[in-house]
C-alpha cells in the first residue's frame, strides 16, 4: 500500500513532458542546462494540452522552436528561448510555418524525451524509497518496468555508457524537485538523498 501511494505521489509531482523537452532542447541547441521552476509547470502543462489538440509532437515543437529562434535569442542576449516566449502564440506561429513547410528539416535527437522521462521516473522512485528505507536501484527498475520505455530498459540492462548522459541531465531537475541546491559535487542520486537526510 505504501509503495502504491509512493508511486502515485511521485507521478503527481511529475514535470510536464513539454518542460522536459524544453530543458533537453536548450541543452542540445544552446549548450546550457536550464531548470524550470515548479511555479511554471502549469504554464507548460496548459500549452502542452494545446499542442496535443493540434496534434503537434512535443519534442518536435521544443527542438524546432529552440532552433528557429536561436538567432533571435542571440540578438536579444538571451541564453535560450524564454519560457514566456516558448509557451506563447508568437513561437507557435513561427513553429507552424516551419512545420508545415516541406523544405525545412530540423535535426533533433531521437527518443531523447522518452529516455529522460524513464530516467526521471526511476530516479524519483529510487530517491523517494531511499528516504524511507534502503532499496537497490535494480528493484525499483523491475518494480516500475511497465512504465519505462524499452530503449531505456535495454540501455540500463546492457549497462550502456550513454545512460550517464541522462543521469547528468536528470540530476539538476531532481535537485529542483526535491528542493536541493544543485552543485557540481552532486553526481549521483545517492548524493541527493544524502543532502535530504
């Protein structure tokens, strides 16, 4: 029962997929790690619903908008696309012009969002469980395996070195979610737990 409640509370506090896509796109296109404060999650969630109604893939939107607005951001001395612009009508109109064009292609990493989402699910459950009792990461992975993408699971099982990239992307997000001030000395999920203990 406690584990079921723990899973549900972990999912209730889940960052919207569009916010994760925004973080990934900013890292990929601008080379900077950004964080999305929890107070902005509702803005991302509402805009994400609008994108879904228009049948616009979230990853495509994030990477395309970040790419097409790069020159604008540089000219206005922004490190990346501001949240209010990213989730606004102006960026959406610009995106739709590019998206409907058959001649423009935007490069983006494949299944990045799904892999990061799976990494975050595992990490949230692992950290939340460790705060109550000791658990091995492998037990958490097996417990929520049905919620994870097969690509992430294969990467985990085969001990693929690419997973370290997703861990390093997840740690700042998790620090913000758990109220831990992110420093370079936080490199593992256990480091976050130690800061919380």
